[in-house]
C-alpha cells in the first residue's frame, strides 16, 4: 500500500496527453504526482469484467444479483433493491455511463466472490500493467485516503482497456443508457461537444476535484488526455478538449522528434504527494460555507441592482404619470434561485 502524504491545497492538477497507438507522450504535467482517482477507478473494474468475459467466467447475458453491500453504496448509483438483477451487459453500461457505485460491487461479487477479493485482483492487475504508484481500496472510487493513482498510471490502464478490448468501444462512447424505464446519462460532456470524441470516463469527489480520461479519434488517429483536479465539470471538459486539440494539431512533428512514452519516461523526481482541492471546487456539497457566502453576496448584489433599477424605473414612471396620468402600473423586482453546478455530487461519479 502506498504511503499517504499530508493533504494540502492544490493549485492545478496533473495532466497528460498521449498517442494511443504507441503510447508516445505529447504533453505531461506532474504525471507521477499522487491523486485521488474518484470514478476513474471504474476503468479498472470494467477492465477486469472484460477479462472475465473473455475467459468464459462471465457472459454478457448472464444476470447478477444486487446484494445488501451493493445497496449501501452512496450515489451515484442505479438504486436497485436487494435481490434485483442486471445482465452483465447492462451492469457494465451502468458502471461506464452512469458511474453506478452499487453496480461495481455487483460486478466485483460476481467475478471474485466478494468485494475484498476483487480489490486484491485490482491491485494485482495494476502491478502487471506497470501502474507502480496506484493503490485500490474499493471498486468504485468513493472517498478513501488509500485510494491513489497518477496521471501516468491512468494512461497505462486506459490504453490497455481500449487496445485489449476493442469490442467494447461503443460502451465508452455512449451518451446515455437505459435500465427499464430509467434513462441514465453520461457526465462526459466531450462526447457531445468535441469532434471525434469517443470515450472514456469521468470522475469526481470533493478531494479529487473533477477528473477525466478523454479519448478522441480523427482520421484514424486516436489520442487520450488525462486531466485531474479541475474545479468544475466545465473546466474539466475545456482542459481536456484543449489538450486533445493541441495533440491533433502537433502530433505529426512531435511524433518525429519525441521518443518518450508513458512506459519509458523517467519517473518525475519532483512528483508530489496527494493533495485535496476541496476548497477550490465549485460544488455545494464540498464547501457549503464558501458557496453559501458567495450565493448570499450574489443575491445581495442582484437585489441592490434590482432595487436601483426599480428606483430609476419609479422616477421615469413618475415623469410619465405626470404627462399621462391615465397610464398606471407597478414594477416588482424579482430574484430567481441561484443555479447549482451540474455534476457536483459529493461522491464518485
């Protein structure tokens, strides 16, 4: 198990951009600094499920039950009752698209018999993939100080899952899926906004901030960006899109001169210990005092502005009333609710 450093405020999270075909590195910022993976953990859960299907231990149409342990997982989740069943295919889609914390436990129990045994498999597989600074403590990425990874390790995992299991490519690019009458949508905004986007997975907890492993393909060429610790879902999408666009614009000449890859790049000697971005993220559930104060200030400013406009309107109206006494009316300033940021749940998603 990796040692956990002291939690300190962070300014910017790690980022990494690479070519999927050969692992060549196109950009790296703190690639070996420790980070909380949040729901990017579920890439490993899906990877092990794909391996179990290929080995014949599972089939896509096989149904697996929801246990009591699974039902006790906090959101984001599907919300099945004890004994309810899902096919493996639906379970995988729920994990990848909806980021369902309850369903990762269902898969873990189906594959390994218990969540504890499955976590051991996750860590063993991480070692085999060369994820030297990763440690898993649960199947879904819910907050745990021992659940750690790096941008480079996530790049190795993401590359492995798409190269080894291309038959499941459509799962990573789904914008929504259905379980019964429920429509469950993806948190990956790039799938609808970035040309060529085709995956992969988002994640969020208060301490990790907004994370994503984003994939895009243009003219048969596939790139992936790992972005960790952004302050909002929008910032996460913007940074990932900027990295991918930069990669598509420069990959030609960078490929000629750059021989560094996610595998052979030396370990960063300046790699940092784990940090928390809880105080920086735009999420009501993470720092209520900060955002309540901001909302109060915003409402006060809007009220002041509205009052000023109302006063000015009253002055104009008085003039108008003098000129046209038959025209009567009132003006009441209104103040709508302060909108909450999307994708701001307190748990892994």
